[in-house]
C-alpha cells in the first residue's frame, strides 16, 4: 500500500504524543474516611513541588494524616476570601526540609477548581501541608493580594476524580477550639482521616 508509511508515521506520532502526555503527569489516589480523591500531579511543570509531594507519597508519609481545615468566605479571616480544604500530617515532624517556592508565574499553573497546592507561611517554608481549591481562587496566584509578599502559593496538580468528596469535607462542621485567631472557625470538629496515599499509575 502506497500510503502505509504515511499512515504508520501518523500513528507513531499519535503514540509518541500520548506517551509524552502520560510522562507529564502522575496520578495519585487518596483514600479518606469520606471517600476517594484522585489527583493528577505535574512534575514537568512544577518539578520542585510535584516531586516533593511524590516523595511524601512514595515514603508513605501522608498515610494517617488528616484534612483538618475548611476555609470559606463565611469563616475566612484573611482577605480576599477563599474556599479551600487543607490537609497534611499536622504536628508530626516533617520528614524532609522545606522546599524552594515555585510560583504560578514560574509554572504557568493556576489556582482553579480542584487545584492542589502547597500551604506555607513565609516563602520557602512548605513541607507537608497542602490544600485543594473549591472553585477558582485567583487570590492565591502570584501577584495577588492574599499574601503580603505577593508570591502566591505553589500549585502542583489538580483533582481529576472525587471533587464530591472534597466538597463534603469542605461542608463539614468547622468550629473546633483553637488559640490561633487566624484559623478560628475553620478547624474541622472531626478531621477527615487520610488513610492511604499511593500512586495510581
């Protein structure tokens, strides 16, 4: 067949394209006490942050952690208001040093509905805590006013399955006692246990 080489070349191109796309993301499954959440992590776009998270996953460091904080415009003590759930290993010792900050200006990623991003205090302090956005949250991107340093937070992936679980966590009662004024009214009365976190591909 005269067109066979062309057809084979075209099919090879499609195959290589699919392989390249697959290499650009890693699927991770979180089993929680409210259901499963699957996230797609982007090591090529956010290499420092994504590979740090995968290191936590591969070392089984996130097993037994919790989602413990739910922020909404109704209880937010910061400005502009946001909607996120925050999780991690809390007060357990971080297994690795803090990582360098990868801003959304650097990666091109944004805080959209379902985006997963590292929590931090000052720039370069992110270790084990992360959050998931409910709805688009441009206030968390580079240059926005949520942080006085205007550096935003480091997105490294996005939820691809289980946003119903994320929203259920976000809707859980959040009035656990705390001495920290900034998170008052945001800590879940019954934290949602992160039972198991593993690569799913």
